[in-house]
């Protein structure tokens, strides 16, 4: 189907689901569209969504970046359920637009990555890797209609804005027209799902606890604590604190640096696996979510302070508690390895 042969408009039938985080909401939409009645939390957990990042980015604003979600979350989700997954990416702009339209015409719901800076209904700040689903297009209006997190109505994006939003070449979140629109997904029953849920919990905990670069996983908390002494010297320390607060508590995390969503996943996992239920992991994760929320509030207060030193001490105290709680949870979750 060439560009010239595409109809001038098309729409995929069906209703979208809303949620709190872009990627897990997008995955829930795709799963539900293909007949899998899975929640956002289940999709988040199957994808090993928990993450920890602390990045020093000299020359950028903010110059320190904190994040609580893992990268490559989408790939892990599809691999966990046994689906073939490959982003279609790197196409020329018109070819990328045609590929997206073609999926809609063929009734294949597309999942795609965007930079929210170019989405007209979101903030004018660069934040790439934002996941949306495209449900319709109209050549006369030159717009796509997309679903996005908690918005109940489909959102209109002009073609020109969509083309810009789909490309970001600034590490660490790089994408080049990435779209995935499968014709089907594996149909898993509860018996097939249970071992995949257990494996996802173990993999996520092991990945965060593993030795590796000091900017990710449990080591990121060590790096953040060590770097706090440098914060008063940063020209943008207030902005760093404010953005960290937003990324932990407000920007599509569901609160508590995604830990609240993950706790819901652990509740569902306990219903599928007796081994998970016996460990009682969900309360520990809820306690971590509350601790991250308290850290976020300390960061917000720091961003409004005239003197950073008292606020930084409160941040340091909160971080130390989280540091112990995160490592304790990972070690506990890893005991599920014996459950198979």
C-alpha cells in the first residue's frame, strides 16, 4: 500500500484505557485491544518497569536527572509474553508517516515513542520516550488522534508536530520514528502467566541489584548521596530539586517513583503465584512508594529554599532510608528464584 493509495482517513474501532504512566498505559491499550484483559500495573510489572537512575549532565538544564523507571521496558514486556518484537524505525519522514497510517488502515493499533515537547497538549519541555497509541488519522485535517495516559478523550496531533515528536537523537532516550503495531499477541491464560510474572519479579530485582555503571540500579542511590555535597555549588540546584520532585511524584509515575504502580502489580502477582503471596512483597513496595513520596516533598521544599544546606540534609536522610529499603526489597524478591 503506497502513500498515494492510502485512504484519506481511517480509524481503528474500540475504546482506549486510561492510566498513570505512558508506557504501561500504552501496553495495556495494546494488550486489551488484542483480547488480553490486563491492567496497567500487570503490564508494568511484566515489563520489569522498576528502575533507578541518577545522571550528572553538565551543560544541560537540569544538570542532574533522577528517574525511577527502567529503560527498554517495552521490549521486556513483549519478550515476557512471548511476542515477536521489533521497533520499525529509521525511516524517512514521509515513509514513517505512511507506515503509521498503514497500520491504522489495517486495524493494527500502533504503539509509538514521542518527545512531549512537540505534542500540543503537553508541556513545552523536552522529554523523549513518551509512549502513545495512534487510533486515527485524517488527511483533510492533517491530524492524528492518539490516546495518552489519563486523558479520557483522544488527542489531536498535527502531522508536522507528530513528525518532529517521533524523532529524538539526544541520549539517553533516543528514538527515530519508533513504531510497533502487531497483528496479534500471544493469548496467555493464568497458568501460563504465573511463571512469567515470577520471572519478571526476579529479573527486575536482579537487574537493579547487579554490579554495573554507578548511574543506574541500586548504585545510583550511592552516587546520588555522594553527589549531594556538590549540589550547593550548582548554578541550577533549585531546578535540579524541582525537576527531581516532578519526575518522582508527578510526571506519569503514579506517585512514589512508580513504586505504587509496582505494588499493585505485586498484589496481582500474589493472586497468581503462591510463592509471591508467601513473601508478602506488596506491603514492602508500598512502604518504598511512601518513602519516595516523602523524598519528593523534601526536594520540592529544597527547590523553594534560599539556603540549600538544611534542605539537602533532609534529602540525604530520606535517601538513606530509601537506600536500605530498596536493597532489602531486591534481596527478598530474589528468593523467588527457588520458586522456578
